[in-house]
C-alpha cells in the first residue's frame, strides 16, 4: 500500500491550495490505489475471492453489487462521439473496465472485440472504460489501435464510472440486460467461452 500511495503522490497534478481537501483528489486516490493493487489479483482467472478467502465464481448476480438499474453513463468516446446509455433502452450492453498496463486486460481484448463483431448485429452494444492515472489516454488509444478494438471506449479520468459501478479489480466486465439492470459482473480475465455464455443470457433473457 505504501508503494501505491507513493505512486499516487507522484502522478497526481499537484497545485498549491486545497488539492488534499478536494473530492477529486480522494476519488483519484481511490481509483489509482484500486487499479495498482487489484489488476490480476491472486484469484484464478474468472474467479473472485469470498470473505473467507475461498475462490468463488466471478460471474455474480447483480444483487451482490448494485440493486436496480445500472448507473447512467454519458461521455465522449475516443472515436465514436457521445455514448449515452439512456439512449440504448431495450438493448443489452457489455461494459468492460480496463487499462493498458494491466496484463489480463490486454489478454482478453481480442475476445471482447470478436464477441462485439459477432453480436453487434443482434443489438448488443459494447463500451470500454479505461481507468486513467496509471496509464494515459494516449497510451489507451495506441493500445486499442494496436489490437484492432473498434467498439466505443471512454476515459474515466476522475474515476466516477468506476465508483458508480463499484469496480474493485481489473479487468471487470459488467453485463446489462435489456432493461439495463446489472445481470452479471465478471471480475478478472474472461475467456471467449465464458464471454459468449454471458452475452447469450442477456440477449435471450
């Protein structure tokens, strides 16, 4: 933890007068600490840890995270204009939280793109949410171009989307049903088979 805090204090844009007291500072501190500590984790791929330390399936019902409707997202994407979740009523959505220097985030990107290509004509939407702080927006754009990802992505500079969706590890993939309730949350690396299984559930549900 000390190393994480030290990193945060080096990368945040320090100015005289009140940064420590600002909400933006503490939100950034939380976001960076989570990202630095949680990427990869010590749980097996596709699994999370329960309170007693035992491995448990990472695909979890929404009740364990956020009851009711998914938090709204409206933001400018890197290449596709404005993404507004409210405008996608009746259409399921997959939201992937990631950042470029996270190895499991990088590993699952080709499968996410392949799933987007396969299911976009059936009304499925994808959104990538890049955590900013450990990596820059430019590094995120470069990585997306390198791996050929062309679904919409946004930069979560202040961590508001991460906090709204209670993301505590990277990568995390959130599956929204047609009513935009959170149907599943997958913490950790998700492979092609697991991804298709969750997508079919929200498409057919």
